[in-house]
C-alpha cells in the first residue's frame, strides 16, 4: 500500500532519518578561562570551522575542551623538553618523566574532541554540514499539492 494512504489511515510508517540537525551558524567568543595557548588554538581553528559550516555557538564548550586539551599537551611537551624524557628515582632506576602520562592523556582527549569537529583527516570524511532542507512530507505533497 502506498505511504500516503497508510498515513491517512494513521498507520505508523518508518521514516528516513534526517541528514542534518538545526543549529544556528557562527561561533561564540573563546571562554575567558582558556589559557593563552588554548585561546591561540581557538583563534586558529574557529575560522576554519565557520567556513566549513561546522561551528555553532552551542558548541562553544566542546571546542573550548578541545583547545584546553591541546594546550595541556603543549605544556607537557615543553616540560619534557626542559626537564628531559626520563628521571632517576631514589633507588637509581630510570623511569619516564611524569609529563609523559600528562602528554599522552591530553593528546588522547584532544583527538577525541578534534574528531567531533572534523579536525582529523578521518573525521573530516564523516563530518559534513549541509544546506539541504528536510525532505518534504510525501503525504502532504500528494494531498495538498
């Protein structure tokens, strides 16, 4: 039986999933709590996200978390450069510097947030903004022209 007839009868019809979500375009300013490194990253990526229509003010905190993780990774990297990659403990054993773990954790967090915005090569293929409008309801088109 055709979908329009089923809809008129009140039958439940499985609809296609919408391809887009409604979000206002643009971006909010960087949050004041971001450190200078985080703000610099915000200023670097925000124009790219706006031009690809991925950014919206409602994503401010997620983008700030990405920028904060990026800054944490850079700080840990600087600490490793300044203090060396390893330490010797009180028993003479060589161990990795504690900044290794901070850098690893910050990088993992940064990459998770980056993929949300299509900032990695693989994620860019999955994230797509669209100008498409939701498809017109087939029953409405047939019944009301």
